[in-house]
């Protein structure tokens, strides 16, 4: 690949330019929208299909299809694991499932409350599935649903977000979903980490872990729970009997647990540098522009989320001192 | 030393609290444009005109220029925590200051009144920002003149949300306080301090989607800071302050002594804590 300094047209182009300059070990180019549209779902393991989300934020034209979403086919039932970022995103997922299998959709798992993962749930109402979520998901939906709907509709247009679908089956700590034919999905409700309602799904049959947003690859993580908690939960996830993981954002599948290394380095650095800033008496306004900047070239959308992540880390860690 | 919690015998309603409650109703009645970021400047100006009329009863608002400056990030990095700095560089002493977040459900976020022990030259706090909004700071000088400064904030993107939480975890350390002195003590010289209070400052406007009941709000209504018995500031506040409020203020210690903080919340619980200010070499 030939790297030339790009014309400074957009920040993203400028960012990709700097990635080129960073050389080996830097990000691969993001797959184009056309490439993702052409091969929307990939079979990452037998009977497990995942659609890669765009490395973008929601725009008027992308239907908030920015998270990795997928489904697992068993002998008797299909489980959707994250229904998508908008009603339209969910409808496309449902159409795709129908094109692959006639097995009924009996479960829609929502890995956490963030809009890019849950607003497609309304597309599955007619299937009468169980809507599965963390025990804290209903409370998080109550607290944020109206705000998320309003903000999503500001971008997508009125009525185009989709309904908030409250889970009908709550996971207290662990649970199993039997899809038939020996395929049992093992669900785990996590403590405060990426968010306050993270749920992960392990398919033991293929040793595939749906990590939800406890795993970001290539796209910069977003922290909305607890930095220390996330590191703890990530560490425990590494002990899952999985050979591969499906991240909430990034490639449809990565080797496990090796695929957690970049995220761990990022979170460790955020923890270390935020603590250092607090120790030096640096205030939050300054910390958001200085902490973790060495990670810039390694993540897409870094500038869109770094200040947010430092803010979250700062408010958590300032009580340690 | 030590934090004391007690339940007050009867709620004491303050005039400002009534104003805030009326404002919240009034703000809810104002139509919020679909796609708030597209709302026109004219609509924003009309909203501010109505709000300032309700709060200041038609008193003239002068350009803040040399009296009050307002600093906030142009885009909120986190909807639940937007740092705001107020500076009062002028020579005419400021008696009190109002912070108004025009598009928030309850726009009057804070009203600080400075006392004789204050160094009323700067304040910092953290607020929630629900939408694309103008932020106004209105300072009142001792002669009763009002000065206004404003800035525009774009709402945050991504997954952040202004909501607080009312769950057990958020209530665990409620009332815990920390105070950090940001410089060395020198008798008679202004000193900055950062006050941190553990409190969910839960905004309440959240329907439980299973029970269809609204969870009641729980937030800090007032904070009084005194130094050796003399007032540093009195704050009337609201649901627009972030969870775990953090306030940076100035005071003028004449000798070593104690800062006492008394916070009162909407559940009529009072939290107080005293902090030693060590004298020179102390």
C-alpha cells in the first residue's frame, strides 16, 4: 500500500493518513461501505452469522448500522444476538435470517442498552420471541430510552428510530438458552464494565463468544460504566472456553483470547494516565486533551470518543485519591 | 470531623426553589423543535427571552463583558458531565450568579450567592446537558446590576446520556465528601478549593417501563459552605448538576480553621462535613 499525505479535507482522511505514517502494526484500512453491503453476513462458525457494523457514528443515511449484529441457528430455534441499531437495521437482519433458514426466531438477545445494539428489536415482534437482557437492562432503558430515541430521530428522521423493546427474560447472573440439537447458549450478566448491563453469550458447540461491547477491535472503545470494572470483566472473559470472539465493533471474529490485547492495552493506559493526571492535580478540562493520546493512531474514531472516555475514567478514579 | 446525616423535620421551601419548579413546568410547555440542533437562532432567542423574563422579572441584563465570563466546551464530551467555568474578572464585586441551561428540562441549574469569606473571582461546576443548548451565566453585582454571558453547547454524540441512576450502587456512599485545597495557605490570601460530594443527583424523570411508574427524583437542593462560621457561598441547585457534584470555589482564610459544608437534598436529608484548613506550615 502506498501512503501519501492526504489532502486535509476531513478529519477522518487526515486520521487515516497518519495511520499510514504509523506503518506496521497500525490499522488496516476500514472495509468500505460497498464491501460491507456486498457481503453483509459472514458465517464465523458453523451456523453463526455476523454482520460487521460500519466504523462510523450514526448518520442520516447509515440506519445506525454501526454495531456487529448476528444470529445463531439451532435445530429448533434461532437466537438473534443484537437486533441492530434502528428498526430498518433490524428489518434487514430479519430478512437475511429468513433467507438462510426457516427455523423460528425464538430469542432476541440484547447485549446492553446502547442504541446501536437495541433499536432493531421492534423488527422481531411478529416472531414472538423472548427478548433477553441483563437484569439491569429495563432500568437502563427507563433512564435513557426517551433520550436515545429523541437523539436517534434527530439524525435518522422522525419515527425512524424504532421502539424500545423491554426484555421479557432477564438474566440475573447466568442462564442457558437451548436452541435444540445440542446447541446451548450460555449467557452471563456482567458487573459494571463497558455499561451497567453487559451480557455475553457463549456458544459451547463452536467455542464462539459473543462479547458484545466488552470487546472493541479497531474501533475506539467507548466507556460508559466502570474502567476498573471493565478490566476485571475482560480478564474473566479471557477464561471462557472460546476459540474466537465476536466483538461488538470491529471484525466479525477474532481469535480468543488474543483478540483482547489491544483493548486491554488501551484500558490499562487510560487507567494509568488518568491516575497520573489526578495525582498531578490536572483538572478534567485539561485531562481530556492529554490522557491516552499515544493510542490515537491505533483506533478509528479516536477523536470522537477519547474525551468522553477520559471524562468517564476521571470521574470514577478521582474518588480513589 | 465526620459526615452526619439527618432528616430535617420539615421541608423548607426557598423562594428560588419555587422559581425553579415553576420554570421546569414552563420549560416543558415550550415546544422543543424536532431535531433540536436545527432549531433556529430566533427560536433560541425567544426561549431565552421567556426564561430570563420569568427568572429576572424584566430587570435589564447588561452585556457580561468585564464582569462575568462563561467557559464550556463547544461540544459536550459526555452528556452527563459538562465542566463549566465562571470567571468574574471585574473590579465590581459579584454578589451572586445564576447558571441557566436553556434547553434542559429544568433550566435554572444553579444560583450561587457569595458570602463575606468568599473569593468571588471564579467558580467551576459540572452539569448535565440534554440537547443542543445555549448556556447563560447572569451575575449580579453588589449594586444590583445584572450582567449576562452566554455560550452554545452541542449535545454529545455516541452512547452517553444525561440520566443519573437511582440504584443501590449509586446510593451506597451518598453524602461522602472530599475537599482538596488547590494551593498553599497564606493568611489573608485567596485560596481555591475543590469540593466533591457523593450524590446520585438523580433527575427522576424516568419511567420504569415495567411498572409504568416514575422513579422519584433525588437531588441536592442546597449547599452551604462556611469558613470559621462566615459564609463562603450558598448554592441553590437542581437536577442539572451532574451525579457526584464537584464544585471549585475560592475563599479567603485569615488563619487556620475549618471549612464546613452542609448539603441538603430533596429527600430532606442533610449531609455535613468539616475540613481542616492547615495554617502555614501546618
